């Protein structure tokens, strides 16, 4: 004796091995025995064999006219066996009964299941709606299949192209266009980016990289709302100083300038002057919201997305010949010892005498020329005292650190001839040694300002956003802590307020400390333990990292373009660790499989075999290893 039963939504037929009041033990054709509940049993039969029953019943079900069955079925609830007897005109065989059950079960639009072997025909209006939905789904599936086949053949359907821009970041996986694209992608076994490029959705990998970033972070574009400029800081006193700024060739956000005075013999007064856009910002106002939304300026070769609106930058940037408000730190020091005797912070106006460009001055300024009072040197009266004091400051920090700073690595500027979004634009890599005198000089005074202003906040119990480093771990917090690698007791970011939101926030806190003294904690925009300050730290760290990653990826892209534009097939590199090497003539780190055991810094020669501008990788092969000295 055999039994037809349901198991997890499937119909099975097996031999009865034993029977009890509520359960049965059944045996499959393979000999496997299992226990089933009797409430899952549809009926028992003695012929044909289970496998034959299922096969013939399915063939019968496929031949039945579902629409005719629906018309013949009682309007109320009925048993499948009853409909089978009515349909066939005689007591149904096991095959006929099973075939009817299979047919009813396979047509849920026509028959609603009401229980074990029980069904009810769908009302006409519900049936018509269900059939319309089925037909719609069929047509949609046909459309998906058609589009997928087109893409597999290398053709991009117009409808899919219209939505291709969303596929990289936020695809709507319920759309037909995405389903077709996803189907084609799986059949071809390629990534989303590669398929989009091969179909011509983007003309080249560069535009794809840029689109992915801009769509994710600037879906409404990189423009700014109109803002109303005011005469911020026009009533401030004007300082009688001669100040210069030093920046890269393409810098238009002039954040900082330096001045030198000699108030008395043996005494030096250095002024660090910082643009003060925080005058235009109050907590939560329009400019604050704009800056907080962006957190920092995004820099990529040949292009940048500023944090602040261009007209606001132009209003506060310390451009030469223009009188602008500035937050100034004046440091008095003993010339002979480098001891800081006093320092003072003032809000004032300054007129920068010149915006000096580092690439023009670096070839003219050397440590030897700075040390030789008789050597020709541009801006000598400004540069030499600044340089001498900066070396004293550096030595003081080095004593705290316990070791000299390693500033010997060559850094590169990226200069493009042509549009930033055209991969055929000519790219030039301009090397610059980090320990060039001008770089060291400017960096030293920015460190000094960030150290002393961090101390000013701590002195008045005004919270700021500090950067500390202990045990090789760098973190941001609202309380001061030592920065071991720099060698200072506390450190904040405050000297780039036109480019970083953290600096802008800290500048507002510094202004309160400088202007209100002991009552500064009450007047500052952020009071101690303000939860919003912690939220800013978290948001800034996350977004600043994403900006840096994007900058790094595009710089890597242009390094690959530089190698190809100059037809460089062989390069020198230095070993870092494992399979990583750093190119000698470009800011590029490569993976080179199969490297032998090498010492860190050991020179190798590589053959460059191929470039993948989408994955931003280079296939390289070791050619030779320089003999260690």
C-alpha cells in the first residue's frame, strides 16, 4: 500500500511501512524510512508504484485545461477528488486524482487553497486581476531577457542607459533595468564597472571613478547656494606688519601668512596670521551648515571641490595687497636661545605684502644660503630670522621626541595640461622634497600655532578638537593630550579654516578664549561636554577619510596615465615589505608577486607589463635586484 502526502510544500508518494493512530512510517524507493503525520496524508492507493504515479499524474496535470476546470468547479469550497470525479465522469483513479490535485495546486490564480486537498475557485474579478498581473510579469520578464541579451552582445539599451548612473552607488534592484543588467552581469561573469565601461555607459575609467564619487557624495552637484556677503571684520584695528604667505602654485585659499618684527635687541617677534572665516559663521547658520556638510575641501589632480563658497573664500583669503581680517598669534622669543618669552592672540586686519609661490622660491633658497649672511637671498630680512627661529623650535621638539624627524621622502604635485576629466590630458609629476627649507619653515610655524592655541583653549577650559598621539595611535578628542610624533604637549588643527571644518570650529573657540579670558567657556560656541562636538569629530573623521581615499585613487589613476604617456616600461623601486614596493620616480606603491626576501629600502628594477585603470593596478615583474652595500 502506498500513500500520497505533502512535505514542506511538495507532494511525495512512498510505500507505507507501518501505521499508527496519528503517524505513519513510510519508505522511499531508495529504502530510506521516515515518519510523517497523518494530517499531511492526501490519500492511500495500491497502484501504480509511487514513481509511476507521480510521473503520469504530472503529465495529466499538464494536459488539463485550467480555465475549463475553473468553469466546472463548484462556486464554494470543494475537495479535489470531487472535482476529479465530476471532470472525468467516474470515480477517479489514483493517477486522475493526483493529476487533478497537481493542476489545482499549480494554478493559485484560479484556485485558492483552503486546506488539505480543499480548494475554492477565485471570484471572476479577482481572477481577472491576477491574470493581468501574471501577464504583466510575463511581459516584464520578456523585456528583462531581451535587454539582458542585448547587453551580452555588447549593446546598451536606451532604457538601461538612462538609469546606468545609479548602478554604481544606489541601484534600485526592483527596476527592470537593473534586473536585466544584473542578469547580463552574472552571465558574463564581470563586475558592474567593467560591464558599464564595455557597454559605453562611460567613455573611460576616469569618468567612471569621478561619477561614482560625485553621485555618492554630491548627488545634487558641487555648487553652492547664493550667500549674502557682509563687511565682516572691517572695524578691526589694522596691524603694522609686513607679512608673506607661502603656498603651492595653484593655491587660491590663502589660509596663513607670517611676519617678523624686532621689538628690541636680542628679541624676535613672529606673527602667524590665519584667515578668519569664523567671523561669518555662527553655530547652525547657513555657512556653518554648508561647511559642516562638506567637512573639508576635496583635492584631486587638476580639480578641487571647495568646502566653502568661492565668494566667501575670496572675501577672507589673505590675498596680497588686500586688507583682510586675521587671527594673529604673536610669539616673542629670545634670539640666542629660542626660548619663547610670551605669546599673544589678536583679532585684527592685515595686508599681506606678497603671496609667494614655493616652486618659484625653492630653487633659490638653500640651507647654506640661509646660514650665510652675505649670500644673496630673496626676502632675506623676512626669511633668515624665521628660518633661524624655526630651527630652534624644531630642535626643542626633537629633544622631546628623542629622535630626529624623517622628512627626506620626495612628494609630488600633479599638474594637468587639459581638463581634469579627460584621461588624455597631459600629466606632469613635479617632485618636491619635504625637507626643503621653505616647507620646513612654514610647517614649523603652523605646528607652533596649533600647539599654543591648543594650550590657550586648555588654559581657559574651552573645549576644542585636539589631535593627540600616544603609543603610535592617533586620535581626535575634545580634551588635550600629547602628540608624541610631533613632540608637543597638545595639538589642534586651526591653521586651515578655509579648507577644513575642524579648523573652523577650533577657530571659533580660540576667538572666544582670546576675547573673553576667564569667561570664555560661557561665550564659546561649544561648552565643555557638548555632545555635538563629539558628533562633529565622528562625522569629520569618516568624511575626511573618504575624501582622502578618493584623492589617493585619482592620484593613482594619473600615475598610471603618466607611466603610459611617457611609455615607461621599466622602473626603479624600493622594497617596503612582503610584495610591496614604492616607485622611485612616481608616488606609486605596487604589488609585485614572487619577490625574494629583501631588506627594507633595497632597490629593485621592475618590468611593467600592463595597466588596469579601472582596478588601478599595474602588472609588474621583477627584473633585477640591486646588490646591497
